[in-house]
């Protein structure tokens, strides 16, 4: 029920912003629709998982700055995670669903169509779960941090006045699992320093600006 309420709230924000796009045009801010493919991995202190292919979709906003610079931000629903191969064709899949807010500065050298971009992304966790492919029932992941943050960088290309294609890399900086207390064999509380698990995501995106 909590996950459903969060999704309803996210959809409501998207619909509200979509209905208000005329006002954005008056301030020089363009609004668009964006979506793409995520190739996500999870990294701890030792290992990096295999890629898990997911997607992102939502709204995009762009505003010209001085010279060849512009500012772009997005409000997207993003699915990402990682995959680990097990025995007998079995896989352990880890899924995370976020409402994400990427913010990027774009630089078009000489005003050309190609651009470089760098910035950061903040994510609010909707759901995190693990799924064994031999078992159809997913399991919630305990002690998850409710938010995620990290750095973004990439490049892209403008196709005319409305379409933008870009590739970006997300380097998560916030550990996904919080330090917490556990009980030992005698039921005594022990402070557990969780291993540093973070996101690593490549994505390719297509945006259409109105």
C-alpha cells in the first residue's frame, strides 16, 4: 500500500507539471518528455555485479545559460539494480525503484549540436527487493537508506530543435544499506557496519522537448 501511494503521488506531480508547461515557456524553461534504458550494477568493497537492464521515464526541463552553457533537470521514475549468477542457471536479481531528480550542466563547444554534460542526481527510494529466479516471490531488503545521491557525467547530441539523445554514467556515492544493530547468538545487540553497497549505472536516453 505504501509503494502504491508513493507511485500515485509521483504520477500526480508529473500530471501537474505537464498541465503547467505553458507557464514554463514564458520563463525560458522548456519542458519535455524523456525516457531511456538503464544498465545498472551494484558495487561493494570487493565485487561488482553483472548488469541488470531496466528503464527510466519522466519529464525533462531545460534552460539556456550564458554562452554555450545550459541547465537541464529531470523528474523521472527510475528502475535499476544488479544481477548475480548462481548455480544451475539461477540468478539473484536486486531491484531498486526511485523517484529521481538529475541536474546537469551542458556545454556545447562553439554552439554545435554535440554537448558534454556533468552534474548530480538525487533519488528517493520507492522500493528495494531481491528476487531469486528459481523463486517467484521477491523479498524486501532490510535497513535500506531512503535516499540515494551521486555524480553524473556524459555526452549527447541535439537532433534539431526538439530531440536530444544522450549517454550518461551515474556514480553512486551514498551507501544503500544503513549501519544498524543486530542480535548475536545470546540476543545481545551488536552494532553492524554494513558493507558499502552503491549504484553504478550507464544509461542511454531520448528526450523530446515541446
